[in-house]
C-alpha cells in the first residue's frame, strides 16, 4: 500500500482513503500532505468539495485507496466553485504525528481523536509515544474534563476539520451557554 500511496503523492492526485475495516463504505477524499511508511497525513476535501482540514492515520490501517474514479472527479468538480484554501500545515515526513501534535499544542488548535469506534474532541495538553493528555471540549465548545488515552489505540486524528472549526466557533461565542 505504501508504494501505491507514494505514487499517488508523487502525481499529486486526489485519493479516496478507506481505513475503517468495520465499515468498508466509509472513506475520506483528499490530497496526501505527508507520507512515510508508517503514517499518512491527508488534506481532506468534504463531500461538497470544500476544504475539510487534515486527517492523520496509520498506513497499516489503509486497506483500500482509489484514484481517478467518478467520485473523486465529482468532488474535484464541486470544489472548483469553492474556496479550498485552508490551514497550510507543514510537517516533516519522518515526524508527521509529532509535528502535528506540537503544532496543535503551540497554536491551541482543537483536534478530534478517533479510537475504538468513538472519539474525543479537545486540546493537547501533553503527549509521549505511549499516551495523549487531552483537555476535552464538548460539542457546544465547553471544556469537559481531561482524558488520557493510550496512543496505540488512536486510529485517526483530525485537525481543522469542518466539525472542529464549528466547535471552536461555539467556544468563542461568549453568549452561547451550550444548554440548548
């Protein structure tokens, strides 16, 4: 798979990435922003053709990827009328995850961590190779405790996604109390 992903990256093509073996109809579309034999960073494009942040995942979890298909063509066509500029994230190929987490800590960016069929949204407080310490934020943008999760169970990490940006906007609205 890594060899095929490298070819896609070299050709700068949009790719559909399938990584949820429990749900083989779920996938993400985007451009490879960084790649090494263990990790992949995808700049996502939403089903409507809009910029949808970045997704980190393990290459070993990718069981299928598609290029030059009708769906990728549709997404790119929809995107021609949308502003797909977003966060310009620079990471080193050998330190993709570490660079992503350091960036999120320094810039105080909200992340979504996907694991074991669920997810946590929050800010990175600290991390090691073994664990992540996360200041949780609920769907209304309110602080909701601190969690520590084992790094080995994390399947995906999303940065600057549409849903992350929505929660960040709610957090910034002082008048919204999250009780509606």
